[in-house]
């Protein structure tokens, strides 16, 4: 149980276009999902907290208009990178918390490698 | 704000040797503590976690970690390393009372020599 699936696993897009990444909790309901970004050989940096039915909370320095987050249901959150540029190329990972568990634990997706050319 | 320090960026061990990866945290209370492993281009796999209770935690793949409050540490250990253990290891801290939001250490790259 507690499987989180991200789609796509990798994507290449042209500069100026937008890319949508999906994060799904397959066998549990996730009130909260988190989006992280990881540069090569670096750690994960939290970008935003996605709450079902409400606006996302962005970390300091993350452009909310560039990284659009939607959490329309208890099993799906999406991250849209708008007007992507080469500097947005990175590894994006989501995590979700099973609201049915008494103690919080985050389950991670397999990540999405975004390359902007 | 909480922070996590992994002092060793790279560690190389011989297959069959023991392993200890260090993790120190800074937080005003006892946090939730996690160790994750990441293979190249992959997501994170949870090795083990500490929420409360017994300070020696057993995880998957033969890993264990010990929470030491006095040292603010949560070091990961394995008695005998296998070549397949080569990967990046991340220590993470979550807030108590809703510890879903994680702060990660910078990671330790483990190389295993045959």
C-alpha cells in the first residue's frame, strides 16, 4: 500500500512552452501533497505544499505564477511549469501523506526529469 | 527552522564492511526522523523512520538507525554492505504534530568497492 505515482517520468519540452506533471496517490487519500525540486547531485528542496481544495502554499523564493499547483481531488495534485526555460530543467518529486494514518509519513513518487531545450 | 546536516558528502566502503552514515539535526523539539535512499534518476525509498519509543530503529535491507537525543543525531548503520547499496542517502526531519513537510540533508553518496 501507500503508492504514489508520478507522470510523466521524463519530459523534454521547448523553451517557452508549459509542462504539466501529475502526482497521484494510488491506494490512499492524500489531503496534503508536497512538491520538491532536486538539482543534479543536490538535495531536495521543498517548493510548495498542496492542499486539497485550497491554494497551495509556496516556499520563499518559488514563483507561484511560474509553478502552478492544483490539488483538485484527494488523490491528484498537478504541477504545471509555465513558460519553461532551460534553468527550469530539474528533477521534480512529489510526496503525499496518507490522511488515514495516525502518524504522519510521506510517500514519494518516482520523480519527473524535466529537460527544457 | 529545523535543519539537517549530513557531514559526509561521499563515503566509500568495501563490500562486506560495516557502514555508518551520519546525520545531525537542529530542532527545538523531538522531530520525526527519516532515512531515504535514492538510486540515480529514481525517486526516494524509505529505509526507516523514527517517531517515538525505542531509539534503535530497524529498517529495510538490513539498515538500522539510532536516535540520540543528547547528540541530536540519527545515524544510519549497516553491519555488512552489499554492492547494491551504492546510492545516495538522505536524512530528513519532519515536524511533530503533522510532520509531513520534510527538510532534507544534503545527502551522502555511498560507493561500494568490490
